[in-house]
C-alpha cells in the first residue's frame, strides 16, 4: 500500500527527530535514510504543483537532514502563497544555514523574515550561529556584534539558555560575560556604567512624523477603518488646536476599569486621568468615539472643559489618529494608552520601526491595575533592549522562550554584561 501524504509527513518528522537527537550534523542520518527523504520529496513535487503549508513544513523538516536542504527555501516561498510560514520552518532552515559559514547570508535573511512576520526566533537558531562563529576567532568580535546589533534593532530578548551558551563557550574571547542587574539609577551592578538614555535626533523625529500620515493613517485600505471626510475633519481639528502636551486614548483608558463596567465607571476613570494630567498644567487632547456622547453628562462635561475632545465614528480605528496627533504636536508630546501599537510600528518599515519604538517607549503613559487601583505608569527614558555603553554591551535576558512575549515596556530583571577581550 502506498503511503498517503499525512503518513509521509509523519515519517519526515520522525527522521527530523532522529537527526537532531544524533547531533544535527550531515552524517546524523545515513545515506539510505537521506535518499529516502529525497525520494519522498521528489514524489510529492512530481504529484502536486502546489503543496499545502503543512506538507511544505514537513518536507522542510526532512530536507534539513540531507545535503539538499536548499530545496527547502523554495518550499518556504511556496508556503507564503497560502499562509504565513511557520516558526518551525524558519527555525529549521535558519539552523541549517548557520551551520556553514558560506550560508550565513541565508541565515540572516531567514531571521529577518521571521522577525518581520512577528515570529520570535527560537534559542536554537541563535545558538547555531554562535557555535559557528566560535570556529572563526579572527572575525569573532565583528560576527558577535552583528548578533548583538540584530537583537538591539529588533528589540529581541534572548533566553537564559542562550546566555549560558555565551558564558560557557566564549571565556577567552570575552574579558567578561557576567549576569547582572540594573538598579533604580540605571547603573549596571557589574561594570558600574549607566544605561543609555533614549536619544532621537531632530532629523529622525521629523522623518518619523512626516512618514506617519502616509504610511499608517492614509493607506490603500485605511477607509475600511475610517472615511476620507473623517480624516480631513481630523486634520482640520489638529491644525486648529495643536500642539498638545499629552494625547489620551479615551476609550482605551476607560476600558482599564473593565470592559463590562457601566459607562458611569468608565467615564469617571477617564475624567480622573484627565484630572491627573491637568494638575500638571498640560494641554490635553482626548480621542474617543461617538457613542461616548451617551456617557454621564457630568463626567463628559468635565472632560470637555479640561481637554479638547475629538470623537471618531464608532467603526473607526482610533490608534492612528492618536499617534498622528501626538507626533504632529512635537517631540516633547506624550500620549496615554495601554495599546503597544505593534502593527503600526511594522507599517513604518525597518528603518523607522526602531525610531518609532524608542519614541513610543519615551512618551507612552500606560494604565496598570495594582491592588485594585489604577496606576498611571510613567514612560521609561532609558533603553531596555540590548545596547552598547562605551566598550561594554548590556544584553537583557529572560528565563525561558515564549513565542508571544509580553508587549510592554518594562525593565528586564536579568542582564548580561559583556566586554570583548582585546588581547586575543
């Protein structure tokens, strides 16, 4: 009886498990086993012009066990026809690419594609790269800094597993690689250096502000979430009333009380947040939706008297309006929202994404629940991602891998303090 496509997929996975269990090198599977994988690949490609995403993933898991693993790159592109390629497919091919110096460019391209698809790379992909650069001591510093820069630009946090690999294997190339913590003054307990403050130049800010309207607020599909008339009405409103000191996402803030709370409770919370910023003498804009006109009059009257209020249609997406109003008001303007704006950051492209995220961290107030109390958390002004201070790198790390890390700006508890050994 000929095996069906599901059975072939299971067999390919078993080969993959055996391959990794035996060390993941080219001879982990014998010639006959590798030939069996390639026969299954050839048969399926001959039978089907386009393969489904699951079958592509299974074939990739099989092909990485052979010398013909490059065939998996074509399957990765095929997956894109029907879905977003899986993290498993990216990881398997990335590990294989990083196993040889000649394929490093492919490995980096796959890592960047994975991050662009908002798939957090797995520990094994990083370790595959680090293992290989250990074999090329002459270029170790530049290769290792390429890895650290990748973490910095994409705000990725490695795990304790990767940290342990670094401390165990690079003792001669690094003068020190020690776990540390950052105190309240933003000073490293190991080297005594202070973490870098976020620094966005006037040129970077101008580019970010100018790009935001076209890349995020006005896109080919924006009018599914708004209308040309509403965007124009908003633009006129901003021109007449800006600049602001702080822009508040009214509905997002109100929902901090709980989405099932009565309008009275939500309106009261929003009014109290307005009061908090008004006490600081700030000129405020509150963005909301039309149905908020039906909220209790006393609270809404207080909000109207102490802040400018702009209400969008109930079907509109208000995040782009919030960010545009904040950026349009100038580099010192803050905003208040619990939303981490990941999708908007990616719309800006790789160059501006990093600038946007740092600007966001520096200017976003977030409401958090603590002991049944709502606390307004101030923005963090120092970098909380991998970065270099003078000649020393500071790398945050977490205990274990998660494909969906928390999307919030917080100071990581654990850091790795790294310095290269210049005498090697």
